[in-house]
């Protein structure tokens, strides 16, 4: 399935597209017009799993509250 996530129609009303993505492709790899690859994670449980998985954090200082930051470097 393919979604035009940079179209005017999508930007005006993304809700139906996101609902379809959650049903059909909850984790979706999209190529932006400039060639960058963007992963869309559209289901809550998947988003939580990604945010809790250290492999997906580029810099923990931007992902963790201050009280948890020290634990990430132990």
C-alpha cells in the first residue's frame, strides 16, 4: 500500500489516512520527496515499545526525563 503523506489532501485531513495506516500498515516506511526515509509508527502500543527501546534513541538526553537520564548511562 502507498500513501501520499505530503499531499495537500493529506495535510488538510490526515485522520482517515492514519486510521487506514493503523489497520493496514501500522509501521510504515515512506520515502519523502527529498529521498529521506521516514518510519511512521501509528499504533499506541507500537509507539510505546519504540520509545522504551534504547536501540531507537539517538540521544537519551532528548528522550528521558532528568530523573531517569542517569540510569541510562549505568
